[in-house]
């Protein structure tokens, strides 16, 4: 499990700098930099008031990673100790990114 910090406050899964999902997916199959990635699990909160009524923020969760060129990608799982999802004013997943992305060779188990 990876420690996650998230700034995508407009996401329905966001709570207190964390995510209320048990796992997320980071897209970016052809990424060369962090801006070429995104949190595919992002879903804009359009309801507001009931945002996380029955959900608990998760500070550690599983991260499926499709950014093949990231040095932390190990067989499509993020092996970074900490991941930073950025997108404070995001309205869709394309406006988010994985701030932890670092170009490098994909590691295989």
C-alpha cells in the first residue's frame, strides 16, 4: 500500500487531503512527465453536501499504475512509499496528475 496525499478537492472521493477509495488508477501509458499522467479514479463532485457522508478517508491505498515509463511502476502497481495526486481545481481527470511520477525504467517483479 502506498501513502497518498491528494489535493483534488473537487473529487467526490476527496476528504481531508486523502482519498475515500480503497484503490485508485493512475493513467499515463505514454507519459514523459507528471503532467502526462492523471488520476483515472477522479470523479467530479457535483452534489456537494453528501460528498463523503459514508466514506472514510484512506491515507494508504493500492495504486494501479498505467504510467509504464515511471520508475515507481512495478508490474502496473505503484511501489513509491508516497504518492501525490495534484489537481486542486480539477473538474475532470485530465486536470489531475501524479506529482510523484519520475521517468525511469519500469521494474518487473
